[in-house]
C-alpha cells in the first residue's frame, strides 16, 4: 500500500468543520466539485488511495452478503496397514463425514432383499436334520436362529434377564441377518429405489454338511454356483457388477476359499460372480477388501434398551474372584500345542486362574459353567481356535471379562467396526513366542493395577451393545447392536464407493 502523508491531508482539507447536519449533507453532495477536484489536481496520490479504499469497501460489502464456508472436504482413503510383516485391507470405518440427516433414518441408503428360490434358504432350514453328518441341527436353528432357550442360569444371571439368554449356535448369522433385514426400517420393496442389494443365501449352512464327509468338490460348490448363476441374471447385479450387493456367510472365510480341488471347503469366494460382492463373515481374510468381520453370535439377545443397560450394570458390579481364566481344550494332534501350554500355566497358577475343560463337545454353543467363569474373572485367555478367531472372545467380553490375545489376527484385524480402535484400551496382548520362551501369563497380568483393570473393563462394557444381536426383529429402541453396526457400515461403504468412484 502507498504511504500516507498526514501533512498533505491537513493542508488540502478545510480546517473548519460543518456545524450542522445540513451543512454536512451539502458538503457531501458537493464533495467532487468543491473539494475533491483541487485535492486530486495537486495530490494524485490521494486519488489513488481513495480509489483503493473504495474498492476494498465494495469487496467487503459483497463478501458479507455471500455465505462463506471455511470447511474443507475430508478425503477418505482406503489404505492397508502392516501387521506381523504382512499387509491387509481394513474395512472403511463408518465416518461422521457422511452422516445422514438426523431427520432421515435412511440417509445412508436403502436395502432391497432378493427373493431367492427356496432352495437357497428355506429348504436348507427345512432339511435341518441333514445339515450335519453326525446329528440333527434342528434345535440349534429354532427360534429364528437363536437356538434353544438357555437353562441352568439360576443364580448366575439376574432372573429378569434370563429370558434374553439362548444357547445360540456360532454358525447362524445367515439366519439372523436375513430375518432382521426383512424387518429393517430401510428395506424397500422396489429395487429401483435401493442403494444396496442383499442376497439371503445360507452359504455356511449349505456347505457345512460337506466339510467333514467324504464329499466331492462338485457337491461343496453346487449351491454357491447355482446361487451366483441366479443372481448374475438379475438386472441390478448386471448394472453394478455386484459392487452394491452383499451377503452373510455364516462361517469363517477359509471355509469358502478352496483353491485346489483336494483342499478344504468350497471355492465359493473364488467364483467369478462373487468377486465384487461384500461378504459378512465371523472371520475375515485381512487382505480381502470385500470381507467384513462381524461378531460371532453369543447367547445374550437383549429384548430392549433396558436389558442392555441392566446387563451392563450387572457385569460392572460383579465381584470377580479370579485373576484370569481359560475355557478350552487341548489339540492333542498338534505338536507343541499352545493351548496345552496355557492350560498348564493356568493349572499351575493355583487360585488365580480358573479352568473350564472343553474337551469333546462339552462347551458347544456355550454353557452355564463358561458364563459363570467369565463373570468371575478379570481376564480371559483367548488363544487362536481352529482358525485365528473363536466365539469365546465375544462370550468373554459380553461377561465383562478382559480378553488376552496372543495373535493380533484374533481380533485387532478382524472386527474394526465393532471394537475400540486402541487395542490396549480393552485388551492385553502377549506375544505367543514370549509365552513359549517362558513368560508367565500370571506375572504379566498381575502388573496391571486395579484402576487399570477397572478402566479396561469399563471399555469392554461400553462396547457390549455392538457385540450382541438383539432379539426383536425390528431391533432395539435406540441402542445399535452388532447387526445395526454391520448394516450401517455396509451402507456407508456403498455410499462412499459411489461418491468417490472407489471401484476397480
């Protein structure tokens, strides 16, 4: 800006001020002719100064009339993170940046549920007595997949909460998700108004009977191949090539990833039509963008918000007399079985550790002994099961016990939508190799102060709603359960894919 000379202004402008408003108005009206001209003639720098000031005033007045937003768009990128020397895809976290209008409960999108031929769901349930090569599965699939009403819980859980407990099978999420979606507030009956398409194929139940029997590859693949042929003929699948379609597969991802004919499981996930379909599984492949890990079903199915609050209060105030516990069985056929090592440490810890021997099928789908043990223990040991995850993780946390992991893939890279982002806030990690080399779990856990244990337990309790599947098909009044979190996450993922063009 040009320098201003006060002396020049004082010399050029009259020293006598107008006495009245009329004089002031007269002076303003004659400004250009009576005053400005002599000044501008002798002081061109003043003219330049006044011109600049006039432009600034006009800009200021204009900008004040225009709404100005200082917020910048927040780009969301899908990155893979390193763990145990590997790379894996993380499901995008439900983000506040694309939160729906609070007045619109379906701001994230709307779901169309395909009416599949009965052979892909209803007839599978009707043949429940033939879904397992050893025993009938009919009891496990009753009550809409929740299973038999739990018994033997007197004195273990509050009496008024006992009806919310079932002996739920760990492989029934396909039934639970299908039933809930049929009653979902954002379900639409017209596919043209949908932003997401659900395929209610019971993939896990269909393949289960063939996993341990002497079956052929064709038998293990037949149902999935038929389903994909049907879905690929649908116009809305052709429109998106499956990018806005999703399915629940009620087993671990590895049961559907047979790459060679003599290997375990079906090849369903590797079939071409499955490539772009989002899959909800109780254990995901951390390197596959389309796999989403969802909690294993547990026995607690709250009927209302008050059930959730009362259960949280119960486990918060529960007197815990055992430092840690382990519910499981050894794997005798496995050399240097890590579970056996933990069982030995637990038994040698005298009164600080409680063991529940789950040899055979004694702990199948939960028992009152397991629940009672978790309720009275500060920590629960969670080594990997037959795969990296196990249902016991969720049974333990629902009981308010703090999980102790030995593999990061058991939880930290599985259930990002459902667990806190800071693993140390709710769990303990002890490297399995340290235990094999002599580290005592008991000594590690005793280092935590009572206040540290209290804070971790409180974090676990806060997340209980996200770990359970509610009993009402319409969901709870205001609390979001595991189903709600999963569906919101899928809808947000599809919304972001469209907004950002995140497809390949």
